[in-house]
């Protein structure tokens, strides 16, 4: 767990990815990922998941900008 405040029963990385991909075509103007604490993430897994989710967000944002108006 790479967070200071883990949430029992929270979203799985796959759930978050599905939600993000469902936003395709929408004009998202900003996003952030918070509560990543590297000192609690000995394996680096949480940081890697956060990076992948941010990449998904950026892809959705870029796809919306590339659509013809």
C-alpha cells in the first residue's frame, strides 16, 4: 500500500481504468492523482499504477483535443 490513508473496499486499478476510458470524447480540462506516499510503497506498485492511470487520463484528454470541431 503506497498511501498514508488506505480505503478498504475502494476502487481497484481496473475499475479506475474503466471509468477513465468511459470519459472518452468528453472535454476534460484537468485531473490529478493524490495520496501516493513512496515511503509506504516498498514495491513501487502503487506509483506504477498511478503513472498508468495518469497516462490513461492524458490519452482521453488528448483524444478529445484531436477530434474535429
